[in-house]
C-alpha cells in the first residue's frame, strides 16, 4: 500500500488537474466550439446539442458538444 509521502510525490509530478464542467452557459459553449450564438441555437433546435434549463439559465451539456465534434470529424458523417 502506498504511503502518504508517495501519493504526495505523485501529485507534485502531475500538477493541478483542470476539471471540465459537466455543463456550461451559452456564451462559454460558443467559445468552446468557436461558433456564434445563433449557430449554437440552430444546433440546439435540430437536437444536435443537448441543453437543460436550470431556472432561467440555459446550460449546454459539455459531452454533447464533444459528441457533435466527433460526429462531424468522422469520415462517414
């Protein structure tokens, strides 16, 4: 079983890890994909991108953004 010192040493080597959000607001999603707001809403309307409503905020599911990019990258898309 690794000691606490060993674990601490591994953390120092890796450095802090960024945590990707599970969802983001519309402006962040636009920056994430490099597209405009109206294009994002067109994709949402077509069902290409998944969103949830939390109060008055529209949150875009990060996994759906990655999935869209992967679908568009594949040669048979």
